[in-house]
C-alpha cells in the first residue's frame, strides 16, 4: 500500500500522479515546506507507518515537497533502510553508487543506525509497543489507537487500512465496529481503555538532550574498551570538578549488553552523562559506525570523550555533520514514534480554535481562515474533509463560548 506525502493542501499541477485513495495521504503544513526533517510532522508519520509495516511504498508526488537536498537525502535514506522503495514524481530513488555522494552518505549512515537499533521485534507479553507487522492483538489495538488519535483517521478508514495491509490474515473482522471493539471494551455499562496506550507530546518526542529522560539524574560514565580503557577513564574522572557516580565498562562485542544495549539506554533512559572511548579503531568497525554512535550520543546530551579529548563535532566537514545530525534527529523522532502514540499540539482542536480566533481578530474572513487551516494541515473538528467557512464559524462560536 502506497503512502503519499504532500506539502500544502493542493495536488501538484504538473501532471504528477495523484493518490488513488486518501486513506494513506499525509499532508505537511505549508509553513514547513522549507523545514528540516525534525520539524516535518507528516513526514515522520509517513515513515513511521513504513517502519511499522503498514505502508510498502513512499510516494512523494513532486520534487518541490522535498526541495532541500539534505532533507531529501535523509528522508529517502531512512525509508530505504527500512526496505521500502521511494518514488519522487515518477522517479524511483536509489542509493547513489558514488560513495561520496549525498544520498550515498545518508544511506550508509541510515543503514548503520538500523543495524545498531533495529525496530522493535514482536515479543511475548506485549512488551514491544508496536512491532513491524504488529502480530499480536494488543499491538493491533495500539496501532489502531495510533492511527485514530495520532494521525486522525476515522475508525472506518482504519478498518480499510487494516484490511489492505493485513490481507484478512487475522481472525478479527476489520470493520468500524471491530476497530471500536479493540479500542474499547464494555464493562458494567461504562467504557474503559482495553489496552495500555502510551501517549507522548510531539514536542517532547523531538527534544534534544537527556534532561527530560527518566534517568537523567544518574551520573554514569560508559567506557568502551578493555581494562586499560577503564583505568584511563578513572584517571579522567578524577580530574573532573564533578566526578561521575559510577563508571561502567561496556564490551562492544557482548551480544546483549554491548554497544546496541548502550545506545538503547542512551536513547530511552538517559543514565549516561559521558561516553569514554579509547582506541576507537578497535571499537568501531568502520568510520560510519563511529560517527553514527557519537552523533546519537551527542544528540541525547551525552559528552563524548575519545582518548582524553572531548569530541563536539563528529567530523571536520560541516556539511557532512549537518547531514549526519539531520539523519539522527529524524531517526530519534521515529524511534519515539515506534514506542508511543504521539500527540501533536499543533494539530489539536484547541490549537485550531486559537489560530482561528487570532486570524479573525486581524480581520481575516472565514474563507481566508479556512484556507489557512487547510494549508497548515490542521484537522477539522470531525477529522473529516477540509475546512470551509461554516466549519470555521462553528469553531469561532465554540471559542467565544469557552471564553464566557
């Protein structure tokens, strides 16, 4: 099933293919047309559905939707790393054969991130929030929750999406009533959530640093290397005005508690304040391996020290650092989306009411306000169709009613 990513409310007028169905069309706000991948909410949603196995082709109708070369490279690379093709207009995107090309560098880094931190696999007991292919009934319910409350699809649309993506393989009947049943369960005449749905703010999901993570109050130094590396790290720690509470040596070759386990802890918990590395050539298999690990740690607010020298930039090439950082930002946002339903404040009814009231106070007509809300991809109150003057009037009336 294709997922169509477009910027702005209209389709391109140059003969590019239009989506045959709008069930898997993610519209980006027009004001984000020049933004990087971190701010592009609809792009993250589209690639998130790719990672979860719902969509098997990312289609971008026109080049203008991804004008910036770096943003285009990292978005395509992240999708290709998940094993899904990307088409822009009518051109199939592939990794460049020249190793120094922008797309080739982005794809190399994306493949390394996926190797180190693959999407969660299905496990017993529902510990994975949603795994690729969402095999369990609980994961089906979580995916339905994500589609309804994060991406604002109707339950009837979600039923059709499940029907197409699942191919009728599960015993449940994919209908609007069936989706409602897996989201809610009747008990003594009252509805309560059947499954645990983790929700997270979109603003928080894209936040850099580690201060917002649950283990940020720990001050632990992770050491990559052998026993001599641990001794060097202890000497370095003794020279600090604020030493760490604990020094933990990580064996990069350990199957469970190695580098991948370290990165999962860095991404999700924030225990580590410093990553100390000695002899990087022995720790990392390739230069890309080293750069990806360092940039993931730096984005999460972890100090990186290599042989006693603090590392603030992964390479001396600012252009490559930007490519690497934007790829890291997109990957981290998608990593959080895999694990929760993301609530985007900028697409909420409250934000729509506030925006409409501000525009109305400036003298904008109802039609102009409707055009603005449509261009910014803010869903209607019913999450169906597009904004029109009558819907905007209802929105303004509800805002006045709330102010009384």
